[in-house]
C-alpha cells in the first residue's frame, strides 16, 4: 500500500518520493493519520476503508476550493485514491504551533474574506460530501430556507428516526423555519462547514489554518455559530471577523437553529445525551 501511495505522490509532484520514515499522528475521529517523510519532504496521509474514497475526494475538492480563494491557509491536497484495501488522501504537511492573540484575530479576518467568496448557483455544492461520517446533501437550491430545512435539518431528522430518536416538535420546527429566517437576507458564502476548535489551529510561525472541511455554499453564519458550539475560539477571533465582514442583526437568535444541525448529527453518530440536547434546543428556538 505505501509503495502505491509513494508512486502516486511521485507522479503528481514530478519528484520521486520514497517513504523512509512514518509515524502515527491524529487523523481525526474516523481516520488513521500518518506523517510520512523521505528525509527531506514530509506529507500528512489519512487512511480509511477503500469504500470511503469518495469522502477523501470531497475533502480534497473542498480544500482546493478554499485554497483558490487566497484567503485563509488550508493544507494543500496532493493526491488521493485507493491502495490495497484502503482509501487515502495525501496533504501538505504543516508544522502546527500555539498561535497568539494576533493569530486569532487574523484567523477571524481571513475566514471573513473566505466567506465573501460566493456562487451564482445558490446554496449547496458540486457534489455531496460528509459531516463527520454522515452524508451531507448538497443539491443546489436557490432558496436558503428550503435548503436548510430539507438538506440539513430534515435529512438529520430522517436519520434520527431510524436510530430511534424522538423529537416531538420536529415538524413544528421545520414549519417555523421560514418565519425564523424571514428578516434575514442571505447570500451564498463558501463555508468550511465543520468549524469547531479541533479543525482550526496555527502553524509554528503563527499563521492561522483550517482543515477537515465539510465545504458548501451556505449562510456564512453556520460557520460562526459552530465556532461557539464547543468553544475554543477567543474574543479576538470574532473581533477580527467583524472588522472585515460584520455579522447581521439577529445572529444571536439564529445561531441555535444552525447549531441544531450539528447536535442532531452528533446524536446520529454517537447517540447518548445529544438527543435530549437537541430537544432542549428545539424548545429554545420555538420560544
């Protein structure tokens, strides 16, 4: 398998690459991660089952789309495919460090710049991808309310029913979405899609980086809302963001509606208390 990956790297880069050293590093919740080096160059390789190659293709295309905005740093995808019984993606290796107040502010500014990238096709993306390991439906839709109700919350509720989830007010919530978003004018923005603290960091030089995306064109507030869901983003991040692309009035009310998507997804992935948390959020939104 590693020989096949080395060959693919060599073909794509035009420089012979032969792994001499490799060691395991964190690859997220669902992948195995490795740093591979020939003594001079290092790459980050993530592995999963061969059946998951579409997930890696979508990740690579998402990183390429974000990279093309020339805004915030993302690891550049090198190649991806299958070898033996595994799928893989090879990414630029970035030496990560601690960052500081200036790094946080700059991350906010650069994310805001990325959010200014828009699409004339509306909301969605060119292919479906995944949020964690859950399919994420990205069929193009010109109406954000319809897109969010059907392709985000509606789809998660469908999955939750199969898992035995009980959300008595789900229909009432879905019916209320047009009213909840009635005064909010949304333009499609390129979003990361899964922007919690574990998918953001800084290089040793202090440059902000985001990675492991679930890319699509959406209301930009979905990214900002998720940064608040599990914490980890300091006040300077939001200051930097608002310098470049100030948030619209009413965001504080909408963020719970947007974060419900991720809590439902966590219920579908992990079960447990996420179902109760989702019901509390639904009650809060409907109040």
